[in-house]
């Protein structure tokens, strides 16, 4: 990786340096941060943190978190450290493999784990190595979930964003180890099938699975112009950094 550019997140409240040609984080990372129910003073681990967008969005919203990220690509880990420093958000980034983490991560326990695992199992890999590693599955999805659960304290929460057609694999990997699973489908537009899911699960939880109403990203029925058409709910998350944790709270 040689060329980088600076992107604004949360309506410019965060300035993030990312590769020009490699993998660049976007809305998925911001949505993942918005779903994490972390509170001040708690410890959060991000698996495969890339340049740090999800953790830094979470750290911007909830101050006094103990944020840790693990990233296998040294260049991306360096950018995550740089982004944390320039945005003045404490964030410890460890370079390593999430399936066999260095002792600093392996020996620690966390209140929350968040992850945006690669979406694609097969197909043609991207020419850029960094983009290929971030998008093509090398460690199986079950390995990501196992790594997250191992790092969680009892009762801790795991939050994932993933393709909707892989929901069955996620639930199978959680079986017997985590419960209180809540699934938020994410649809591009009203009436469209969900392309993504946000899922939270509690380690050792026993509550039944809940499937929430879809979160709709765009207000117009179809994409007609280059103008932004985010719904009010999507603007609140992507532009103002507001949480969506209330959607995951059981209403009696």
C-alpha cells in the first residue's frame, strides 16, 4: 500500500486515512459501531479492525472505553493507530491473526466484541492484496465467531454485520455457546430484500431469538440521481453517530 486518502465519517466529525486502491471501510462499519451496547468504562475488542473505522465511531460516541483492535495486515494496523491518534480516541491496535492472537489479546477478556468478517467465500479475489484479504474469506466465518466468543466475558455481547444469506452459518456457529440472539435485517430500500444483517448475541444467553423489522437505508423507491436519499434513521446513524442499540432492547 503506497497511496492513501482522507475520508470523513459521521459528517466529518472523524477524519480517517484509508488506502486509495485497497479496501476502504464504509457504512457497514458505522452501522456495526451503532449496534454495540458498550458503556463508559467497558472493554471492547474489534476483530479485523482494518483502519479502525468501527472502533473509532464507537469511541467517538461512548467516551472512556478501553478499545482494542486486532488486524492481520500491518499497513492497515498502522493506519488504524494513526487514525486513533489524529482523532484523539484511545485505541490499542495489535497486529496479528485473530485465530491465534498475541498474548496481550489472548489473555484478556472483553465486555463486547465487534466484527465485520469478510463477506465472500469464493469467486475471483480482488487484485489488490489488502482488498482481497478484507473481502475474501480465509478464516471461516465460524472461526471469527469462535475467536470472538473466546475473548468475551460471561454475559458479554458479540455484534456482527454480515450478508443476509449467511445468517444460517452465523446462528449455527453460535449454537450452544451464545443466546439472546437478535437479528436486524438491513434493506437498501422499502420493499427490498435485506442484503445485510446486524446480529447481536450474548455469551451464555438463553433468551429466544428475535427477528426485528428491517432497517431501511434509503428513502426513495429507486436510485434516480446522485443526490443522497438516506432515511431519517440512516442519517441519524451515518451522519450524527447516533446508536441503534434501542432497537435491540426487548420491549415488554
